[in-house]
């Protein structure tokens, strides 16, 4: 959550997602958690629209002071757009949480990381991009003096 203040100050890069031990270790579970936090930070940075509609000026006039705004359609409609809806953070009541398995945040993150690793199928890069990347790698290898044997060994280990 230390990324929130820099983001509010205008930083547009959040560094270190998934890192533990000052970047010595990468954790897929931590990466999933940090992704969740980054989405929440982006939600905050977008800000809140302030106008007559969002301030509910008409609704305040209709309902009046010291009355029930929670039951008003306007409140429900705007609550759904203003509040963030994380995927992993469980905001349900204890009974519902227990019925769904009582998994804590770390357990849900680990489960989600395993699911992503097992099921994610990335879109292949376009052939022109692959060709360009290949030429960049080849130029770098030539500049570094990498032998054909070393290239084959590296390719076989992937």
C-alpha cells in the first residue's frame, strides 16, 4: 500500500509487484495480491466525480435532512460505481465466509496464482513482432560474441 501516496502525487508506475525480501524473492501469491492492490489504487487515483448528480443535490431536496438516504435508488446506483470491488478481498459477513471455506487472503491469493499458472493461455505475439525481437536478440548475441553452440544450449534449456 506504500504505492498509494506516490500514485496520488502523480507517479504512473507501481514498482515491485510480487517482490519479497527487497526484491530478492518473487512470489506469485504476492503478485496476485499486489495486482489487487494496484487495481484499488488506480480506482482511488481516478477520483470521484463531483457534480450535482454525484452530490445528490436533488435527492437531498426530495428526502430532506435527517431522513433515510440508504434506501434511495440514487444511493444504490452510485454506491455500485464509486466503491471498488476487489476480486480477492472478501467483504462478506463471517457466516458467508465460513460457508465458502473460510479461506484467508493469503490462501485465496495462492489459489488464484495456481489457477492462473494452470489455465492462462497468452495470445501469441504477431509474427512481425517475433521477427523484430529475434533480430534484436541475434544482434545482441553477435555483439556479445555468443557462439552457435551456446545459442543451441540456451534454446534447449528453455
